[in-house]
């Protein structure tokens, strides 16, 4: 990882992709699933806040390997949750 600043930018970018996909769904697809889309968008925003808080944790007193594993777990969780949320939004689109 190059820097925490770039990591936060990646978190914001991926969260914005989920939110934009939700907005596209709300504007161009059937409105019957709008509550489900809002739930997914709120989940993405809450996950973003969680990831930013985890990145901002103080890691003084930890070894280099512990720090690397900490950021690796955040990165893996971020990719998995982003993939899951985008998949759920896509399933809503297919159901229409």
C-alpha cells in the first residue's frame, strides 16, 4: 500500500460506484424495488465509514507484518463487500 490517503481515495471511489449504480437503478428501472436499493446504498455508506475508521486506527507499537496484515484485511473486506453489494444491485435489475 502506498499511503493511507490513497487507500481512503480507493474506499471513496468504490463506495461512490455503488451509490451511483443505485442512483442509476432508481432513475432508469422500475421504482418497485426502490426501498431495497435505498437499503443497499445505506449499507454501502455505513461500510465506507467503517473502512475509513479502520484505516485511521493508530497502529503504533505493532510490527510491520501486523500492520501489513491489518491493511490487507481491510482491503480484502472492502473488495468483498463492494462485489457483494454490486451483485445485489445487479440482481435487482435482472429481476425487473
